[in-house]
C-alpha cells in the first residue's frame, strides 16, 4: 500500500482574503465525512424505553452505578449497533409501536374525556415506553377465597408445573411486585377493570420537562442527510465518482431520518416514570386480565418477560390483538429494505478492486433488498397455519436456515467492502467538491 501526500500552494502575499478548501480530499477525509454523519444521525434518533427505577438502598455499588449512570447509554449503544447491522428491523419495530399507539389512543382519549384529564398521543407513546407506573400499597384480595395476598397474584398461576398455563400470562414476572409498568393496552384494561379509578393526570408541561428531545436532536437527524445528499448530488453533477462508503452513509442517514419522524412523538431519555396509586378495588381476576394484555416480543417468540420494565423489543397489543401490529411491522420492514438496499444500487457501475467484488456487491445489495421481503412472505404464510402444524415448522426452519444467513453475510460484505474499496479509489474520487467542508463535519 502506497502513501501519497499531495502538495498545496499557499497564498504568497499577506492580503485580506478568503481561502477556499483544497481541490482534493484525502482517504482520512472520506472516512471522517462518512463515519461522523453516520454516528451523529444513528445515535441521535435512538429513543429507548424508560429504564427500571434505580434502587439507592441496594448494597451492591455496581448495581447502583449501572442503573444510575450506565444503563441508558448502554441501551442506546446497543440499539445503535443493531441499527447499523439491520436498520430496516429497527424502523419496522418503531413503526409497529406507533401503529399500536394510534390504535389504542382513541380509546384512551375516550376514557380521558370521561375522567376529565389531559391526554394526547404523546401520553400514549409515553405509556408504551414504560413511562407510566401504578403503585400498590396494600395486599390484593382474592375474590374467590377472600384471602388477602401479597403483591404477587400471578406467582401460583404463572409458575406452576403447567407451562402452557404460564404462557397465558405474558409479563407475569413483571407484575409480581408492588410497582407495575403498564403500556397503553394494559392501561385501558386497568381502567376498565377498576384497578385504577381514573387515568393519570399528566400535564403537557410535565411531559415536555421529561422529554430530552430538542432542536439539536432534530439537527442531528436532518443535517447529516442534507450533507450526504449535497455531497452525493454535487459529485454526480460534476461526473465525479463517490466512494462506496459514501453510498453506505447515504443509506444510513436516510434510515435515521425516517426513524426520527416515526418516533417524533415519543419522549427521549425519559428516566423517571410517572407514578400514581392503584385503586382499592383491584382483584386477582382483574389483574390477570391486565397481565394477558402485556406487550409481545417483536419477533413473536413465546416467552415470559422477566424484566421489571417494558423491553425495547416489544410490540404493544391492540383491541384486535397483536396480529395487525405485526402486519404493519412486516410492511414497514419490506419498505425500508427496498429503500436501504436500493440506495446501494447507485454503486452498480462503480469501480471495484476486482470484477468478482463488483458482482458480489450487486448480489449483496439485491439480497439486502429482497431477502427481508421473502422473510415477510414466509412469516405471513406461517401465521396462517395452525400451531403445531408440520408445514408451519418447516417454513420456520427454512426461513432461519435459507434467509437469515445470506442476509447477514450480505450486510457484512457491504460493510467490509465499503472500507476495503477506500484503498482502490480512482484518481477522480479524490477530487473535492464545493461541499467538502459543509456544516463543519
């Protein structure tokens, strides 16, 4: 690998002047102007659910430090890495959550009008991200035996020897304490079953005070897209080739921009949830009704939640269950896969180190576009079959064996090839455009 250091002529006379940017760019410039917009945009659009409340009395100082200082940054970093690996999946999850909130908002609004409390779509999104909790300060009475029981009404029912019975109460482990985190559907059930007398009174000012999203977050999502689009457009207009990494930058910032507007009503970095007391009329039967309405895993895996929070990979239920939300998620996954993979197709005729790598790039871009669509088709076919059907199990095995590995390999190849190709760029790729230093990146 050869190192080349261009020489640039400096102004000779000391006069008032404006010195423009150099007419060339280095390999480090390309790296910087690609990685910085990706990092800013992908990080700024992450809005994880509310973390579990810290326990200051916990004697383990590591737990206290983790809950207070490291839990939220670690969660945002995790979902940032997931988005870098599969942005279409993150976008689909966010779209399904917004759709479920939209479905439940009308009923919550009806209850709010009846209870004479303020309620907006942001309140519903706050509930779905674990920002509303109900506090029990007394034992719960079993209406069948009149025996007061502690705050663990589902322990005997959900942890028995009957595993199928346990699966009925998703979120049972999350509801075995005196503090429950309720999403929008569970909030409706709790109000209908009189576990709460009225919806919580949360003003718009209180929500805005907890919301960390501001104009800088908006700029973090929008400016990288503007910068990438100007750079790409300027190079196309001047008939100058772009680096493959610049194409990847364009794809990522476009996905981040889309995710920002999908989650625009969701509060950012909500650390302390809103707490309000439960009603004295709560019974074991009503609690089980609320437990059945708990959100389901994003991928549909049958498991109980063992977390005191609403996990980031969950989809809230609606009045019609969760099937419609999964369908919306599948549509969003297909749409974003086409957009994300289609942007990579702009490099169809770019110069590659070898012809084989060019062919592999084309195949990887097409796989990125169409394998998620085939995955959605397989999931839809599988959902139409009865549980335990042999064909259903066969389709599930086929999609994990034949679709998932090629998609992972395609994404890995695109990422690796984007960096490898930096050492084999043509001379024209180092010619800078007027937008080299735009926005100071």
